C-alpha cells in the first residue's frame, strides 16, 4: 500500500472516528499508522467514488457559486457540500 495522500489520511481519520476509534489514538506518532491503516482503503474508495460529480452537485455548484478569488476551491466546496450536506 502506498503512502496516503493528505486527503486520504483526512478521510481515513474521519471514518475511523465515525467508527468509534478515539481521536487520541490517531494522533500519537507511534500508533497512528497502525490505527489508521484499516481505514485507508475505505477512504480511497470513498474519494474515488466522488470523482465524478452528480447532476445535483453540478446544478448546486452553478446556483450556489460564491464570489471568491479561488474559483476552483469554491466550486469544490459547493460540490462536496451538495454531495454530503452537514447537519445543523
């Protein structure tokens, strides 16, 4: 297995915490890789599944596009928000 990208690591940690792994188990240098390793394949699969945006994501990106100096970042944020809205 190759070294995880920063996004793969972030997603793997989020999956691990959602699965009940205490977040402090993921921060100690010695044990972090062992604790996160089982979640890396899940993270990679989840990220790859999001590669092609849905029709709803594209529609929401066009309607909800905020005015920003970094259009690529703004588009990605809107797409992800549309793909997985946060509960308020």
